[in-house]
C-alpha cells in the first residue's frame, strides 16, 4: 500500500501531497523536507528507488516535477513507477502537456484525478478512459453550478 505521494519542483517547492497514513503536521513537514532534500541531491542517472527508514521510496522526474511515492517494503517498486506514469499520462491528457503551472493553478483537478486513480493508497481505476470520463462529468457539474450561480446573482431564476 502506498503511504503517501509527493509532487515537488526541481527547486524543492512542494506542489501536491496526498497522505494515506495519518501523521502529525510536524511529522509530515519533516518527512517532506528530508525526502525532497535527499531526492534532489541524487544524480539523474541514479536508481529511482530508495530505502528510507522502514519504507521504500519510488520517484520519477517528469520535466520540472518530481513524483515521489512511499510504499511498504514488500510492495512492488515497478508497479509504483507504473502508477506514477499513469498519473502523469492522465495529467497530460487533461491539461495537454502538463507543466508545473497547471498543477499550481488547477490543484483541485490534480487532486481529483489522483483520487479517481487511487483510493486509500491502492489503485482504484486502471482505465485512463474511465478516469477522464469521471473528470469530464465533474467539469460539467462545475459548469452547471457556475451558470446557476450567475443566473441567481442577476435574479434570472
């Protein structure tokens, strides 16, 4: 089971975090700081797997973003890399070619996609098409709510 997922920039700025195990805020900040420092210090040709404390860390860099997952010692690292890649493919499909700014300005969409893909640290949906359908339905719902709110503002409903 995945313990947490972190998304951060090459500069070490945390862009997205999802925790599947309960930790205090102080512990989360410490874990995040340690992992970001450790991963950014590694050379590009080094292995994407680390043993850290009692967890395995799997990370992958896509453009200017690092996707980092912590998994239990008996979980499969290659499967975790595949999950990271699937998430990046979903982000790419939705945003065109995803970049750091897409994550910054549309973080709620990035979280929604992650929640559609993973549930409680386990893969929920393997089909990209089904995840994208759920996101399209959510977008439609948000548009309908925005239109309804605008009509109420002008007293047209």
